[in-house]
């Protein structure tokens, strides 16, 4: 139990979304007792066991689907003697009920730039439960007075700042620096990361220019399709407050699985 828990915590700290599977009820003859536990990742890699053999293999496939959906579930599985005979271990038949709980790391929004939009975006992101990281090389823009709700403020150049952070599948990146050269530098550095969301502010002309430069540097069209640009939902936003609302709304869409790369491409 202790080793399984340690492994679960290690993988969540690493930024993985995992499933914690527990046998909650059994009837008849089953390979494991109530309380048996197993950790399953999106890749199907497991720690612990609920009995091995055919039962476990089928459960793992269902758990992987639960991970894709991001929702916990109850699974009831009937193991016949015939099925058990094809697997490993003793021949047994019975029913197992398992609870699948999806564990995910704390979601984090990484805001590159400390300008007016960032101020309001930080407040909104905190309201909806994100950990906040502010990155800007200007101390007068990146400080606790300006961002009191921020969990971390990094006053460094883009290159140095990126060495201090860890981008995981639970990281949402918003690029709103003071100029397109800085935006391009950030995007070039993070575009191949595992971030759940990449959004960059700018006019269509600026975005086209940045994308062209990145393509010339060898960035693929498929990678560029991941970028939400122009950033935010089109609500005809004009003020920094309104733009921040449009950005956080798009972030929530991605968080809840309501938008995909093709939709991003169509928006461009």
C-alpha cells in the first residue's frame, strides 16, 4: 500500500494524470480482496495489481478510457471460471466492483508578461482554481504588489525563467509579453512542450509573421496548430479586463475538453 501511494504521488508531482483503482466489493471467488489497489497511467503502465490476467487487462482498458474522459467511475466485472483459466493464477469465478478515481496535479497557468491584461487574467485564473505563475524580466511589472494572488513570480529573461519552471500536461501557457519578438521567443521555447494550452496574443498580421518565422526555424505546421492565436474567445473584447475574460473563457473550454486543434485552426 505504501509503495503504491508513493508511486501515485510521484507521478502526480511529475505532472501526470493517473487513475487510482480500488476493489470495493467482491462476490464469489476473485483474484484479489476488497481494498486491493492499482495505479494506472494514460499509457497503461501500472503499479500494484487487482489480480492480473484477463480481468486486469480488461479493467486497464476501461480505466484508460476513464482517464481520457477525466472522470471517475465504478466498474463491475464478472470473471467466469473459463476466463480465469486463460489467465494466470488460480481458476476462480466471481464478481468484482472497482472504483476508479482520476487524480490530477494542480492545474497551473503560466503567464508570460506582466502588463495590464496579465493583471486581470491572474485574478480571474485564481478565481477558477489555477496556480498562478507570472514571468517578466521587469521587476516593476512582476511583483507581489501588482500580483498579490500569484503563487510564484519570476523576474528573469525568458531563457532563464524557462529553466526554473516545469511544464506539464496540467500547465496552461498564456503569452502576453510587451512585444512580438518576446512573444516569438516564448512560443519557440514552449511549442514542443506538453502544455495543455498555448495561447498567444496579437493581431492576425503579427501572428502570421511569428508563425512564418517559426516555420523557417523548422517548427512544423502540426505544432503551430496547437497555438490558440488570436488568443481568447471572440467576444469583441476591447479593454484589458474584457480580453482577460475572453482568454480565461477559452482556457476553461480547453480545461473541460470543449475545444480541439481543428477548431483552433478554423478560428485562424
